[in-house]
């Protein structure tokens, strides 16, 4: 009987290790072998708008980097009334709204009487930023306040209300 040489044994061992590493087996375990690695880059695909930057989305409330967020909602429909955290008073009150869908959205801030309507369009996110200076207004610091949003059926929206100063 002939005994294989050392290089032949090393080659045979390397083949066994290679088959074990890639998951080949003769046992029929039913497990799929992992896909071999490739050096070619993955194809580039477009990212749907819903997964893109949420700065123009209704699924997350708009960002408000400068000041304190006092009311916020996202992925909302219909009407909603939100308390203004800390009440109204001095400074600037900023309202940022994103809406999507055909219809109209109206924002009202009480007791300031500040309100604005906004037309929303089907198939795209529309954005409006509006602000009012609360200095010298009828509300004193920490006067309770609310933000009321009303929207027609089929309109989804997100809002952030913030206070500066």
C-alpha cells in the first residue's frame, strides 16, 4: 500500500477544510450554504422617499434645533389639540408643519389668536414655517396655551411648535 506524501496530505486536508468552511456536506442536512463573497460592488438602488431624509416627511415631527420644543405630533390625521408646554408668554413661537394629501390644514394658537391655513397637495410633502412674536401680546408668561390643528380627510401631517427667547 502506498502512503501519500506530506504535500499530498496537506493538499487533501486543505480541500476538506475548504469544503467545511463553505458549508458543503454530503449529509443532506437541508441547510443552505452561505453565498460566496464577491468583490464586485452591490448595485445602487433608489431609496423611496419615505425612507429618505425625514426633514420633509410626515412620519416624523419636523426638527427644531434652536430653542425648546413645546408641542409636537407626527403621522397624524384629522384634528388634534395639544397643550403648549410651559404656556405662552414672551419670545418667539415657531410653528413648523409638514403635510401630505389633497386638502387643507389649519393651525390655531390660543390664546394668541394666531392662525393660518395651509393647502396640502396629493403625492408630495408640503412644508410651512410660521412664527409669531409673543412679546407685548395679551398673554403673560406661563399663560396656558394650546395649538389646534384641523385637517380635511386624506391629509396626513406632522408639526413641531418651538419657543425661542
